[in-house]
């Protein structure tokens, strides 16, 4: 183990979980939550902050401001505390209390948007507030995770190469789509270096599906992210939140408490493998962005699940609740 001086210097890159015992398919899960931020977003935060410092945009006295549903906010609060910046996180009601408390415990300030914008929903409202803050005071620096190329570059340089090194026989990689930074960094790497690997996005309205209410923070945005280049993506799978919850509970039943986005990606991966590679034992990897502790009062709380999705949400029979097709239409 390394000896570090700053919290952002440590990120476990080589941990994979074999999910065959849990889901009956050869799918390896790359666990990205083992760092001081608890999520994959530490990579993007570090890359964006360091690039802003190198360009002179971010300097002593600057105030970092970012729109985040949670994980990037925690990661940036760590970077800000380490480097001596103030930090303001603009979020909405879906951000859980534990995440807000983590940000505030490291000196950050949390602004919570309570009403969606007419155009762009809650994300649109968050971005409007970020822009207003930047217009009011030129000390504010918005890294803009939705359009910042360093968001994707972090995963081009680290996440995808780590997967490629560990699995020389890799056939398909499943990546969740939110800002699409992780997705585009990995997709570009594999297209340029391992073109035989299919990259499947597990997505949302990002890929043209209907804009539906989302209760679980993480994957999905209220508008198409500027980072997205659809030509790098081989296929897209849509996943309902009920499927997400069920996958998370199945993992927890095996001792793996992982975040909501992980349940989404695994659900999409299993469905894709069943449809496109039935009976095949090909090598596939999915990315788990974070751990599950911040979801204890939502995804892992039976009362919350039943209130949001109905009493059948945790039933064993998956047919009781409609699943989403690749076009985002219930079937």
C-alpha cells in the first residue's frame, strides 16, 4: 500500500468482483469506490482541477462551484479542502442527506434546488444557479463536468487501460451514462486501442429515451451532455429504477453493498448478455461507480422502495413490473 500526503492521491484501480455466483453470468465488476471520495468521481475531479490550475483559470482565492447529484460534489470537496479553495455544490432534492453532510464536513457549501426548470428539469435549474453565481462574482470557477474534456480524459488515461491490462480477452464493456465522462473516456480508449471490444452504454434520456422522473441519483441527465459522441458507443441498454433496486438488493444478499448506479449497470449488462450472447461464456466487465452506504435511506430502505415503486418492487418475479426496452419504452 502507498504512503500518501493528500487524500486525492489514493485510488484502488485493480479490484474486480466475479459476479458468476450472484447472477449466473461471467461478468466482472470493476469497483471504483475505494478512495477517500468513495466513488469514481475522484478521478474526474482531480483531472479537472489540475487542468484548471495548469491553465491559470483556478488560482489562490478562487471558489470552485459545480452542479452535482452527489458524488462529484464529495470528490471536489476533498480537492478543495486539500488545496485550500472554497467550494459550492449546487444540487437538488435527490441528493441524499449523507452526501450533503460529507460535503459540508470538509468545508463545502451546499445549495439545494427545489424546483425544476421549465427546460431541462432539475439539472437545468442547477445549471442556471451555477451561471448566476459565476456572473455575480468572478472568483467563482465552474469546471463544468458536463462539457469538460478532462472528465473523459481521466478515464481514457486510467479506468479503461486498467480494464484492458487485466482482461486481454475482453469482449464487451458496460459503462453507465450520466455526464458520459466515464463512458466517453473508456469508449474512445477501446475504439483506438482494442477495437474488438464492444462498448455498451447503460443509459437514460441521454440517448433519446423519454424524460422520466428519477429518484435515484447517479446515472442519467435531464439533457444530452455535450461530451457524448454516440459514434463511439456500440449499443445502449435502458434500465428502469425497479431493476436497479432489485440488482442492488441481490448484490447485498451476497455481501456487496454497492451504489444505485451499479445496480443499473449490472441490470443492463445481464439483459444485454442474455439477448446477445445466450449460452456464451464471453469475458465482460461492468464499472461500479460507488459504494452503497449513501443509499441506505433510499435503495436499501424497504419502506422507501415500496413508497416509490410499490409493494411488488422487491418481489422475486421480475415480470410483475415492466422492464425498459433499448428505446426506453416499457414492455
